[in-house]
């Protein structure tokens, strides 16, 4: 449950970061790590967004540290421990990138890296949350193994395409360039999500994430059109970032069952060991 809360807090951090960019508040606080030489400056204007973002980031960093140091010693699966510790290391790097972004006056490359790393951290924490959930392993499907593996592989490919699309979106937000490429990426993502979820529905029709993925995809496409038309620019742009993160998290979770089943199987004692 704590892993779920930590992932949710990280999602709120992504929204806070998106608000900073959408409102043009990235340099509302010109120094780092303090804000105008203080821990708590007057929260007015853009300072509210920028310093508020820093406060949420500090809280999330502490939460990820607690998750890593409490989960690590008792988690038997090496890859789950690695993700938890990796998320902690990435949070530290993320803080440094945030500081560099301010001190170097919003260099596009660093700002883009800062935005993309946030999405990677969120995805890693979603995986940890799913992997440590009591409902993590479903009963095996009766579908042929090859078809099942193919369906989940398509979900993984769709998740990768969404992450690339988020990178393209970050480039567009921070440089104002690449709109056509981003639009083409949106079409590609929509096609991949549609194909992967259709294939997966034939194998595992009861997965709740299938319907959610379609809803999020529709909302995301609508938000993209509204952002392009300049409707409620700051709010729509921030929502576009947030829904993109959620869609990525859903597709990552849909691609996980084969990995979870394999790792669970490795932890089960063999019949001979169980009988001894």
C-alpha cells in the first residue's frame, strides 16, 4: 500500500512540475537550493508554483527513500529491489537536474531531461507498486503461450512508444519545435495502444486496465487538440502531461504479468523441496 501512495505522490509531483512549465514560473525563484535565500519565501505569484514544486519534490524524495530502505532488506526479488533503489538514485539525480535548470536559466536540454526522468521514476514506482501488490499474480490464461507472450509484448512496445512520445512532448514544450513529429507520434501511439489492448483483450478480457487505457487515450488526444488550439493553455497543457503519465503507467502495468509470474515461480519451492 505504501508503494501505491508513493507512486501517487510522484504523479502529483509530475503535475506540479507541469504547472511550473505551463505557467512560465521556472525562474520565479532564481536561486537553488534555497528560494531567495530562504527555506520558505512568500508564496506569491510564480513563487507559489516553483517553490511549491520544490516542497512536493522534497516530500516525494523522502517517501522514495523510505520505500527503498524498507522494501530492500525484505524483498527477495532482485529486480524489484533494484527498481526501488534505482528510483531513489534517480530522485537524487532529478533534484540535481532541477537545480541545474534554475542556475543555468532553463537550458532546454536539461529541462527536457528533467521532465523525462520524472516520467521514468513514476513508471518505476508503478512497477514496484504492482509487483508488491497482493493481487499481483493472476491465474494463467488458457490461451496458447505464444499468443499470450505476443499480446504482452505488444503492450510493452506501446509503453515504449508512449515514453518516446512524452520525450517529444517535452521537447515541444521547452523548445517550441517538433509539432509535426509530435502529432505523428500521437497517431503511432494511438495505433499501438489500440492494437496491443485488442490483442490482450482476447487473452485476458478481465484486466481492468484495458478499459482505462482506452479512456485515457481518448482524453489525451482531446487534450492534445485543445492544447494545440491554445484553449486554457496552462491548465490543458498540465493535464496533457498528467494524462500522458497515467497512460504510460497503465500500459507498463498491462505488460507486467509475464514478468511477475516468472519471478513468482522462481520463488516457489520445488515439489521435492516442499516435501522434504
